[in-house]
């Protein structure tokens, strides 16, 4: 549902769980520092695969990717900050150059864009640079001359990053460095061991101050990127055994290394665009006295358009208006503090207490009068207990069922994902891992009662085991853990409104089978990556154009969810036509109207399509009655509102297009 | 369930108001905070009216115009009924049409509240029943299809003229009347209700009523009030009939090739729809009420006024406050504050602006894009469901399903369309395929992607639709492998505490087998046990509990003395694993506990050894744990609402106005539990911390490290710093820190930790300032001040804070501004806070 339908300020924060899912993220800020190698190999020019006449370089592609990520983030997280640092360049800060600390950072590294909140001008700057580079491929080399002699020590790169993040990023934001390079062995020859060690120590410093490094290594056929040459010994290995070194298991590095061809760089970055954030961290009670810790994530959540904000013109400058919701006793026009709230049913359904005699006392409408020491309403604390049933957040395992017991229709909202949290219960990982294995082997799912957050209500859910799946390159496709499927309650299940209907004879089914069989999806499954949300993309493109004061051309918009019409007709058109012919000859076509169960008598409105078409052909549609027109339109799924003239027009429209 | 449609019912309540109904009885309340039995006194009539009012409240709650009721009273001093009138005042005496038939409302319940037992009149219940049937019959003369229900409520003490009762039965059967007789203290041995000491009258009458309903057949029932009051809160899902929304299913495109393109007229209806608990309205007690609402008897009254929401808009008046980074987060928090002043001019966070002067727009980083309509032009789309292609059903990932499920039926009026859809459904079903489709609800609406799954019912075919994610909706996080562990040297590790051993795997296998739910459900007629748990029997506890609470508050005028009774057993029937499975799992569970040896990470233990005072605190809490009186087997999830209700009940004597935050309540609860039952502390509590016991700590006893809190009581500063370094959950860290500090300050032994707490506060304030949690800090500090200076309080600690002075006061607007934030207090206010 579009968020515009209701004013978001009206949503009661206590009652709307879904909203809380997002508010948790909104409070968090994300900082990304792009750290891009500018060495000669990165700047080597080659034919742009997307544009025959142009040349491009790895650096240009990397900057382009950085720009795309900025553009995406500025909409998804307007409070996030981004910076760009380049290394292996001889460019030095000039007068107009980068910020106060430019002089402090290590030689050979250059801060192109300091860490700051995203803004249109910042993106524009990058766009202009990239446009210039497109015109003249040498532009980037001039802007950022590659360092020709020795490579900058990676340790220095990390140190510069550390300083930049320390000065520019809010302390509590998630801080990440996107390291982009094509050099798998920057330090060769004498002293390499020392450089390697310094890289390692500086990286540990970084990690300890809460920064994650996410490397994007560029690999080509001629020059495959071999992590083992240098980086594998620098980047901390998976599941570090010395826990003292790293207390946060979320900072484990190599789980996020991506090695890709330059063409896939942007796609790779997209995966990492949003930082991994846990939605909840709660205990999972397997049985009494047998409890482990888990963290919960929302891997599938509807990404909505941002909600609009209010601005006010304060003399030439648009200022953001802060929205404040207050609760008032209207009769007294008195604002009431939240801590003094009581909760009860709406006065419409509440008993005006018996003691209250004077009914026409206008002032007390919507009020309830009781004896002085009586309290007819609930406190906030009592009210919360009604929703939580007095439970504390956590999962309680109830038992196991066969995997087949989870029906398709037992669904009301998106799934969650849980992963063990060794930090709250030691032994969580081994126990979780054993449970996962056992359930996969036995093809079981688990039933649990869950209260995911303090203000939520308990739900029953199934835990679906998810085995870790790795692709040929060792990249994780599916992480190990449990998918949590919240189940509907009896209250959420609606009965089927139609119990009986006509069914197809075997020959028609067979005919349908033939065209269905032709229209296979190539991937063999639902590929979410292929479908960007068109409504969201359309909105974002217009927002972007508006921010850059560009003219937006709707013609340019590409909707990825368009059905492949020509493909469908080409592959199965003939079979579809055959099916239609069989259907037309089916005897059901002759059954005019089903006896309706309704008791009201209705005028006979059944007119068949052929009859109406003849009216249409004669241009005498207006001779039909309104109810007949409506009946026809209804059967075609067209709107039936409006005056007779509108209906006639709509019927005519329908015949013109069909 | 097509047999009984919701609404279209007239229910007649026939209520006994004879003098015996004025007898006083003791009614049990939910147990007190320490499990003691609590009772209250009321007349039998008041007790019976509870049942009637709950029934009527249900109608009011559902709000159906076609759900109506009337009330007939017998044994009344007044004779006023149609039968008596028409027979010229003969017979049917002391029967009063108390409330005439109509849709019930507030007045209905108020009027029932005013009903009192008569002084000396008695009336004949069968007379009243005839009056009820006659009144109902006339009202429904032209509404033949409506359902007729009669509820007779009596203590069975009055005389019954049982002469022509068979005629009444016949008449009732003729009109398909449902009769429910509820008696005060009637016996129901099957359900375990037996009341041996009763009058001869009552015994005779009770037997008569049983014969009476027996003759009526399956539409008649007699029961006892105790059980009826429990059953009336039995969770009943509200039956909602889904509307059928017309749309069209397309394969191919008629513009492209009309001969080949397929269009089927279909109707969509909801298969699952998330039901939410009713929203409670907000009220506040009027302060001045005490002075004015004094009525003739000199009785004081309290007025609770309903609150209305009002949205106000403020704009930063200061220059340079352009980069206001966090309006989202901050606004919500501002609500929490005690913004007591209603004087707008004093609002430090900017000038109030009228909504008319506002322009809508979107944020684009620090830049704004105006958008007066609140949305940009939408993509033009055409209503309908378009199929993109098919893929094997086994490849559908269950976790991709995003929301509610819809049925897609063929047009129910067109056999031709039904045959068409049926053939497609059957084709997919036989091939084991599902369809990817995109759905546009109405012309111009946003596109949704989803899957159509064929569904072959006994007598009809349809599709089921579920939304699937767009690329934008999927987050691809990577997680460390649970199996492949690599050492620093790059070698794979085979043995590690993270990796389960074969022994552990075996133990887990046995546990999973033992806890299987496939054969532990209720036995069927043949005594075979089926699976345990079914979504169709699982009620949303929040919905029904809130509903019960709403009804309850409508029928009682004082919650503290009449707390909400416990939930209906059906509501919590699946809250605990089934006993049979638990029994079977006892040994495998013991084995699991032993081999997995999971321990809650308690960094506090090591710390406690170093610092003596912490240990004392720990012990204190340990004792509390052991003392918890209502501890049950299930206590690890909190001992359910009972203790909750109990705890809140005991707040009753507190002035409602001043119980502010969670913190305080938690504390109260702590103190409460610390008081009486002076069970001696078990000697074992001095031993090493038992991990399981820790994990079973019931709710509220141990707020500092209750699950869900990220800051513990032992070393809050360290926990706090650690959380900040981790970067996630700042708001949470600050929030928990505030709770923990307040808690420790108000506990005994706080003095020994004063220095530490000051450090904590410094760290917290710094974070609040830098991370724009300004409002959280300001709310915390003013709250802390009032708590310290309140009755149990800790004024000494506040003096310590004053010694530090300005550096621990409010974060002023000036300070906040330096970090790009805003604050509602001025520099002057900040100074004042720590000077008084």
C-alpha cells in the first residue's frame, strides 16, 4: 500500500508493529567510505562495452558505481554519509581541495569527497567529473595522476581511512570501507613482509574502532585476482579463533569479500549497500533450561517510498517543519502528557457509568465520570500486558512438524531470519548448528511461540531450516539459519466464499497444458533481482530529476515487470488460440446464467456479448438499459460508475479495443 | 460457515429481579501479587448482569445494525408488558419490558446498571418467557429469516407456574428459538460445578429447567453462571466475509494479437487478512475534577476525559539550523517528554506554524525536492493480473511470500469463465507449475509482483496469490558459515566449540524426535492422536485479551478493585509445548543440556569477584528470583498475565497521575516482590550462578539484565561503551542506560556506586549530545531529579549530581546546535536544573 493513503503521523506508534520495523533502521545511520585504487592499471583505458565510441577505465567504472550507490542511498537513507578516498595517486590537496585534515592523511592517499551527508551537489560533482572523463578519457589521469613508483603501503591506506572516519563519521553509525582495487599483490620485493604486517595491524585498529572493510576485488581473465597472494593473510580469516581480538562477530571479514569482473562491480556493491543490522536479539528457549541466543534479521521487507515531509518558506529558504503529535482534552484545550494517559474503549461502546445522572451535560461528552477514588481505565503498563500476554521477548520452541505441514496459504506477513548469537549465550552456535542439521536431515520444521519485541504481540511461527549454499567461487548464496514464517491466527483466516463452480473437461485442460508448458521462466524459479519495483523506481527518478532541477522524461522509464508479450505470443500464441477455440466450443458457453442463491428478485439483465456487439455495430448502444450496460461492463471488469452516457462510452471503448 | 450468518438476530434477555437476587455473594478475583486469594462482594443480580452486559457489549463492539436485543425483567415491582396490556391487565404481573428491542448502545448498559432487585415482588419466569417470545415475535413479524435467541437468567429461587410449559416449548420450536438458561449456582457435574446446599425450591426449579431445555432439543441449553461467565470470553474469531473484487487475468496482450490473447474474468477475495487488536482510546483524569463534581450527597467524582490527537508543526527559527538531520527519530521521542507547558511561545524548538502554510516535499539528502501533491505522477498502469511465465512449484521459496494470501476465482456468475480458469488451474496443477504474475489493483495503481499457485478444491478450482519481493525488497546479508571454520593460517578447523560434535548431533537428533508434534494432539473418536496445533484453533491472544479488557472496563467502574480476570484457557492453549511431548523428551533434554552446556554470557560474574558491592546486589536479586511465588514450570517466559495483573492491581492505591515511566514500574514490582512472603532464602543461592535459573528468570524481577536489555546492572558503563563501539542500537543503549541508572540509584547500596554512576551519566550525556539523543537525555535527567527527590528517593545522589553541576544538566539548545541537533531547553533552564 502506498504510504500516502494515510497520513503517517496518524499511525499509533504503539499499535503498529510494522512501523517499528522501520523505525529501528531509521534511527541508525550508515557511513560508507569508498576507497579506490588509482594505480596505472586501474586507469588503463579500454573500449567501453556499453558505448562503442567511448573509452573507460576501471577507475571510471568504480567512480560510476560509487555515484550509483550514492544516488540510491540518498533516497533510501537520507541521513547516511558517504566519502570517497583515492589511493596510489600523486594528487595533493590544493587550496580548494579536500577539507582540514587533508594534510594529515598519508602520502599517496587523497580525499576526494570528505565524509558528509549526501546532497544533490555532492552527487552532481561526481557526475560532472564522470561526464568530463567520458568526453576526454585522459581527464581522470590528469585529475588523479597515478603514483608511478612504489605503491602506497596498504597499511597507510587503512590508517588514512581510520583518520577520515574518526573525524567525519558519527560515532554510533555503522562505518564501512568499500575497498576497490585490481592489484592482488601490492607489496613485492624487499620489506614486503613488514608492509604486510603493518597492513594487518592497522586493519585490526580499524576493526576495533567498529569499522568494517568490505573489499571489492576486480578480476579479469588475463589477470585473475588471487586473494592468497596478499589479502588473505591481511584480511581477518573467517570465524576468527582468537575471540579476544574481535568481540563482534559481525565484523568478520572474509564473509563479505567479493571478487568480480569490473562489469559486475556495481551489482556486487548493491548487495552490500545496506549494512547488516539485526532487528532483534533475543533468547531462543528450546526447552526449559535449554536456551540459546539468536539475532533476528529481516531479509525480505517491503522497501517503500519515503514519506513526504512538510516544509515552510521562511523568506527564501525552505525549512523543514517538525511534526509534533500531542494529545489534548478538547473541552479544556489542555495538552496531556503521555505518562498521564489511561486506556479504555471508545466512549461509544463504553457504559456511561450508572452514577452519572446528568446526561445532557455537554461538557462531559466523551468523558466518563466515576467515584473519586475509582479508575475505570487501564494504565499503559496494564495495556501493554494485554498485548504481550505478559511475555518477555524471545522464542519458545513448542515442537517439531513435518516440512510439508506448512501450507502455502498459511502466510500473513514477510519472513524473518535468525542466526545464533554467541555473545549472549556461549554454546549457541554449536547448539543452533546441531539443531539445523538435525532438522534438515529429518526434513522437519519447528513450531515456536515468539514475541519479537517488547511492544509486539505474541505470534506462532514456523522455523524453516536453511542450509548454507555456496557457489563455485566460494561466495555464499544462502546463509545458514532459520527462516521464521509467522503464521496466521484463526482470526486471520477467511473462509472460501465460493464453494462450487463449473470445471473444465479433460480436453480443455490438456489444451491448456500445452501452452503452459511452453511458457517456462528461464531461471526456473522466481528471480527477485530481475524485477525492480517500478513504482519505486519511477518515483525515485522523478525525485532525483526534481532535486537536480532536470526535466524528467517519463518516456525513458523502463518497467522491468512488463510481461514479455511478444515472447509469449511467439512461443505459445498458436496453442493459446487453439485453447480459446476449444473453450468457445465448450458447452458451458451456452449456459446463460447460473441460478443465483440471492433471494431478491432482479430484472433480467442477462444479455450476451454478441447481442451487445450488435447494438454497438448499429451505433445504438444507448437503447440498452443502464442495468444491462452495467452488467456487461461488470462482466468485463470495467468500472460501472457514472451516468448512462459514461457507461455507453465505456462499452464502446471496450469493443474498440477488443 | 454459511449456516449462521453474523447479525440478523434479536436476543431477548429475561432477567430475574426477585428479592432473592439481592443476596450477596463473594466473587473471586485474580490472585494478588503474592498469590493470595482475593474476593469482592456483590449481589447475585450484579453478578448475573455481568454476564448479560458482556453479551450486550459484544454486540456493541461488533456494531452490527442487525444485531439487536431487548430486556424483560420479572419479579419487578412494575408490571408493564404487551401481553398484560392486551389482556386488559390480566395476568403476567410483575413482568416489565425493561428495555425495548433495538441495537444496543451505551445507554443499554447504563440502564442495566441501574437495575436493582425488587423489594418484595416475585414474578413467574415462564410468564416472562412468554412475554419475551411475544415481544420478539411481533418485532420480527416481517423479518422471518432473523435468528431468535432468548437468554433466561435466574437464581431459581422463585416459584414457577409450570402448567402449560409444553405449549411454550412447542411455540419455541415452531419459531426456531434458541433458549439459554443460566442459573446462579446450578449444578453441572460434568464440568465440575456442584453446589450441594441449596433450597428445596431451587432443586425443584433446577430439575424443571433441565426438563424444559431437554424438550426443546438441540436449541436449548441450561448452564451455571460460573461457567457462562468463563465461556462468554471464549475467543471467537470475528467472521468477516471477504468481498469479491472483480479483475481480469491476462496471458498475452489483445493489442498484440487479439486472436491469441487470453483474458479470463476473475474475482479476488482475501484468504488471510491480518486482524489487529482493537485500539484503545486515550483518556486522562481531569485535575480540577475533585473540586467541582460534588453532587448532592457530597460524593466526590473523578472525570476521565477522552483525548484527541492533534498534530502541530514547528519550524526551526534559528539561522544555520539547516542541516537538521533527524526529524524522523526525534519527533517520536519528543512525545515521550514531559512537555508540560502548553504555552506555545515558550517552546524552545521553534515557532509553531499552521498547516496551511506548509508545502509538501521530499528529502533528497540535505537537499529538498518540493512536491506539492505529496506524490509525483504515478506510472500509468492497467488494471488486471498479467502472467509472465511459469516455473516448477518445488522451486518456489516459501520465505519469499510477503503478505496476505488472496483467492483468485473465476467470475461466479459465468460458467464459461469458470471452465476457462479451471482448465488453467488444472493444467498448472498437473504440471506442478506455478505462475509469476504482476497485479495492478485498479488503473494507475502500483504494480505488485507475486505468484499464482493452482488450488484444486473438492468442487471448485482457483488460484492462490501471494506477493513476492522486488529486487528492492531483498537484503542479501552474508553470515559466517556454521560449518566451515578457517584458522588464521587458512586451514580448515575440524574441532572447535562452535562446531557440534557427533555426540552433540546425536543428542539433538533424539531431542527433535522426542518433541515431534505429529502424534501428541487430542485423540479423535477412535482414540488416535493426531498432530498438535492447528492455525484454525489458534487465537490471536492480543486481539482477544484486549477485547476482554475493553468489555471488562465497560462493565466495571474501578479497575484496581476489579482487575481483569485471567484469559480464557483456549487463548493460551498452545503457549506451552504439549505435556506428552515434554514427557517423552525428558531424557533427551537432560542429555542435550549436558552435552551442549550452553551458558548465558554473564560477564558480571568475573566482575563480581573484584567488586564486593556488586556481589551484594547480585545476591539480592538472586533471592528475589527464588522467592517468586507463582513460579511455574513455564516461568521462563514470564509467568503469564497473572502475575502481571496481580502486580498492576497492587498499584491501585497509588495516585494514577504520578506513575510515569517504565523504570518506575519495574522498580515497584521489584520492591513488591521483595516484600512479604518471608520464605527463607535457599542456601544454594550462594553457589555459582546457575545458568538455567538465570534464563528462567521471570519477567520484571530483574530488569537490569532482563532479556531484551543490552545494558546490565553490574557494569553499565562497560556494556554501554561496548554497544556504542559495536555501532548498532545507540538509541536502545541510551534508553537502557537511563533505566539502569535510575534503577541503581533507587536501590539500597546505591551510595557505594555513586561515583560509578556519575561516570555512567557523563558517558551517556556525551553520547546523547553527539548522537542526537538529546531529548532522551533531557527526559532522563529531569526524571532522575524528580525520582531522587521523591519519597523513597535518593536525595544524596542528586546532591552529587549538583556537585558536578552544569555538565550533567539538560543539554541546552546551544549545545545541541553545535552538533547539528536541537533541544527544548535553554541554557538558563539547564543552569536552573542543577541549582535547585
